[in-house]
C-alpha cells in the first residue's frame, strides 16, 4: 500500500512526508527488536495473540491519579469540556450508536462521538470542540478523546479492552444520582463517576458499566499512552485500530469470524493499512465512516 501511494504520488511534499513516516516506522520496529527486555503490550484481538494474564503490580485495576500531573489540569478545566458538549447537543446534534452491538444490553443504549481515535483525528467533529481539543492536546501521549453517553436503565456488558498499553480515563460530565447498582467495575473494584473528576483504569482488565438511574450518564473518555510503552505509540494505535476495523469487517462478513486462517492474514494486512491514517493522517474520514 505504501509503495503504491509513494510511486503514484506527484506531490513532492506528500512523498517527503510518506518517506519520513516509513523511516520512522522502520526505526520503531528496529528499536523494538533491540529492546526486547522492555515490556511489550498485550492486545485483545484474536486468540492467537494470547490471553491477558493479570499482574496487579504492572496492570492494576485502577491507577493512582497523583502519579499523573495532567489529571489536575483536566479537572481544573472540566467545565470547558462540559460547556462545549452542552452547546453541541443544544444544536440538536446527537451522538452515534457504538458500532459493536455485542457490548450493550439494549440497542443504541451506548452512544459516542469521537474527536481523536487511536491517533486518528476526526477533523469534522473537532470543529465543534476547539477548546476541548486545545485542553487535551496539553496531555502528553494523548491517543484518543471521545464522549460516551449511556442511557438510563442500561449497561455496557463485561468485556476486556483492546490493550494494556494505554491509561484509559473517564471524566464525569453529566452524572445522575446513582443507585447502589450503578457504577463502573474493573475486576472486583467499583467506582462511581463524579462530575469534573477523573479516574484511570487498565482497559485490558475485565470491566463493565451500569447506569441504573432514570437519567442519562455522559462522560468524556480519553486515552494516554503508558510511559513504559511510549516508544511503541504508533504501533499500539495502528494495531488496535486494525482490530476495530476487523470487528466491523466480521459484522459485514460474519462467515470469517470463526475461520482463523482467513481472519489472521486479513488482520495483519489491516495493521499495515492502519499505519496510514495513524502515521500519515491520511484517510481519517474513511476510518470514521467505516466504523459508524
């Protein structure tokens, strides 16, 4: 894919960017080979990639906020995020149903809008949230930003996330009065969301969310690369993005879901393709349209 794009590109500037990206990807790969002693991320997609074995010291259910100075910055400015979301929704704009129905208790009960998704910027959506993005871009290693809406009397089913390579963060935006059954559970620990407050957890651990209240729950979800995986940020983003694209492909062509010999090569090809929007910032609109 890269070679074809390079050969047929007539824009010298574009060719330079692509060559730089290819060199960067190659250096990242070589660097990883000579740093095998460093921890390597776990990825959820495909049984052939292994099961997640919990090491509480390395992958705690919840991380301590005080270890990350940017948490205070986000909490001190959370009303910026809330106000832009309120303005967006006041214009009768709505969030989109999450693309994977297997994760929810009822149709369309979980709705989202993505601003950045595993290193890929959604330029159109970001136009409605300029100050929000300006705030989050101050967080080092930012990979994703989105809003997540969970309807009353519904839940996001227990599942393991895509990788342990990121810090997944929830910032409470609109939190209804919560019953005893509401909250967010990772492993055997449960926390309640609070407006203007952040909690951080390991997405690879099994987790689920319940909104048993009579009103909608809205949070801002954002991902930050864990410091120990900073040298693999592009690889992490493209690997997870490829897995999400494959989930959508399996919805469209369900017969390949249980045909490992077909699914595996398609997935590895998608890893290469996913490096284009992640590394070159080309094709972002296609990614978001495909995952709708």
